């Protein structure tokens, strides 16, 4: 899950950083500011790290408490 967040975050930032026109007769959406993009990148980075660290800790808990169950 954490790796997936790391992969998806730059793609979302690329899409939000550009100004694009959804339909032919509609005004283009404005691009987000640099501060907003940096904040979203931070959320993606630390969200991915959180998922990775929680997974590592839960793996350790499973090995400690459930390895002796026979």
C-alpha cells in the first residue's frame, strides 16, 4: 500500500500542476499553487511511509505473538 501511494502521488501532482480544459467550450481549470502542490507531495510521502512502517510493525507483532500457536 505504501509503495502504491509513492507511485500515485507524483501522477496526481502532475495532473493537478497543469492547467487543463475538460471540455471544448469550458474555461480551463487553473493550476494549483506551488505551496499546495508541495503540501500534497508531503502528505503523499509521509502517508506512504506511515503505511510502510505500520506494516513492518504489524509483521513483527504477528511473528512475536502468533509464531508459537500450535
